[in-house]
C-alpha cells in the first residue's frame, strides 16, 4: 500500500496540486473554506507530509516517539525512565507526547511524532491498538504498545499480567478473613480494568463468595476518583471490610475517604492497591499492593522496538508478572463484622 500523496488529495478534492500544497502549508492564498475541506480530505485519506513519506524508509533521525497518558502519572514517569535508558544506550533521543486517555488525541500525537520523522514509536496505555497497522505499516514505522488498553492484542506489546496478580491480592484479603470485599476500578482503564476486575471476581467465586454489584464501583484512576468511589462505598448499609483498588493513586484516595469518616486502616477497613509507586511504602499505613516492574517494562518495550527497527525477529505480546507486596494497610476484618454476607 503506497503512502497517500498530494496528487491523491488533489484528485479527491478536485483542485490543483499547488492548491493542495498551499492549503496544507496554511498559505493565506487559499480560500479558508477550501483549505479546511482539503485538510479534512487529507486526514480522511491518512496523508502524512511528503517529505516524511519520502524519507522514513531511507533516512534515520535517531529519535523515538513516546506517547503516554499523562506525564503526571507516576507509572508513566517510570516507564519513560526505562525507555530513556535503553534509547540513550543505543544512541537515540526521545520525543514525548500525551494522549490523556483519548483515542483521537492519541492518534494526533502519533501523527505529530511522525511529522518529526521519528524512527519508531512507543505508546503506553494505548486506546488505539491494532488500528495503528493502517497508519504505520504503509510507511514502515514500527510501534510497540505498553499496557495496551485496547481489547484486541497487538503483535508487539509489553503488558503487566493483571488478571493473576489481581486474583492473588484478592486471595490475600480472603485469607485474612474478609468476605465483603469491594473493588474500585477505573472508568478509563478499559482492558486493564477488565482484567483486574476479572481476577477479583474469580477469586471471590473460587471461595463461594457472592459477587455483589454494589461493591464494584468506578473511579478515574486518580486520587480524587478514589475519594469519590470510596465515599459511595462507605454510604452502604453494609460497608465493605476490605477494598481492592485499580491502582495505588485510587487506593490513596480511598484511604483519605476512610480516615475522613474517623475509621482506621486496616482495623476497620483494609485497603490494597496495584502498581507499587515509589511512595506506596511511605503511605500511612504502608500500602499493600502489586508491584508492577514499570521501569523494566519500559526498557523491554524499547529493546523490542529497536530489534523490530533492525529487522530482527523478537517476542510478540509479552506478559510481565506482578509481585504481591504485603504491607500494613491490610489485616483481618474487625471482630464485630459478620463472617458471611448480610442477608
């Protein structure tokens, strides 16, 4: 499949090649309505600037493009640190862009990186997934996904194996004696949220514990969402004695909501997270969580990308196991709680 050219756009728009060229450069010589129509046609056809189309397969810029959800997320910061380490060792620099968990914004970020003539792309928490094939394969730019959020797998990806890790942390809470265990998910988490909820649900079913819909709520993956979701759980007539959170930021929000009600952790409610952020051992109390080897995953993804760029065969969809880290935020349920579910 050949890259889309200015001639293709001119043919579709029924204007001259020079008009298309001027419109894409933002020249004032083209009527604004005509220019807007040409840009819409160019985007629909998947056009990339011709200089890029001519050079990507023959000239390297020694630059890798990296798309993250937000640089404010500590998980993303550690992933990028791992990518940067491998890239620097191989003589590459990186260009960073944010997607803010929006598929269209993610695609725009990747297109912008391509216009800067990056040699390869890494996308963390991608909402686009396999759709990248039609954008990148025709121009020969490889991409590796990290913690792909799209439900369909991608052939070059590195992800945390969320399901068994979530099952293990829920099993830990059950072993402590908890039966009313809540799950605070992430409405933007897509695939990883589904996997973490599935691990939680499988553990409950395996122990004959009924899945109660009111105990599964959604946050936003951030502290504020954790506060809001936990506050709703605390309003229940029979509140949970333990809560497993989608990530550590959600868990910190949950802990704040619990303490704001004068309740103790873990004496009244146990809290567990996922990620093991750099400050999770220093929360009050220290947070039980699943350790995600974030820097390692970033490094692994960068190494795969470099191998693909060099034309080497390499592993495809890699699943990295998480590690259960038990700290002081989890303990037995309060002695006055019921051992079974309320009727």
